[in-house]
């Protein structure tokens, strides 16, 4: 014998199910986009690759004491000399995650806000900065493609990319 379910109860059940689905999807999307923990784990270590000039570019990623934060260094070597060095920190703040870059080891950071992240992708943005305004990391196994986007001195759009390989220890 089948029980009759009133339209009101069925409607309420459907509305409740829709809300649960919406909140579940929203929480899943927001948490996967806002927490770079899996990306940090995949980037841990030292990376290197040729620059567009005569040098070699290096990055070293280290997880911080907190599992979802990191710090590291980037440097460029040409003919045995370090011609550029930068430290960076990927940290959690009240407003979300941020990537703080200290180019040429300056004491004041350039702050980029985390826009997207996944296990193999990280995108940070600071549209007020001259160049770069956008930094994108795309991991593919033991290689990472780093893309820098922004405006040049004549306000033209510039995009530079380079690839680094994971160094074995």
C-alpha cells in the first residue's frame, strides 16, 4: 500500500534537497579554490630551468609550520653570479590567502591575492602592481610553467612564460 505524500511536504523536501546540494557544491568549490595546501605539497622542493637570456632560474618551495602555508626563494644565476633574488611567502589571512613577494629582497612585500588554486594550479593577482599583475603556476608532473602577465611601461600587455623542472636530491 502506497502512502500519499502531500504536495506541500514534497515541495519542502525538494527545496531542502536543492539547498543542501547548492551549499555542498559551494563549500566544495570555495574550499578547493581558497586553500593551496595540495598545490604547496606538489611544489615542495627545488626547481630550475633556463631563462630567456644566458642564465638559469631557480625556485625553492618549503612548506611552513602550518600545512596550508609556504615560503621560498627564487633566484637567477648568470655566469656564476646571482643577478636576481626574491623571497616569497604564501600565507593565510583573514581575507583569504595571499602571495607576498619580496623582489631583490626588499623589506616591503608586493602582495598578490590568491585567485585560484588546485593541486596543479595557482593564480595570484595584484592589478595595482606594474609588472607582473598576474602570476600563474601550472604543474605538469615534474615541470612547472610559470606565466607572468601585466602592463609594460607604455601600458601594453606583456606575457612572459618559462618552465622549470623539479630537481632531484
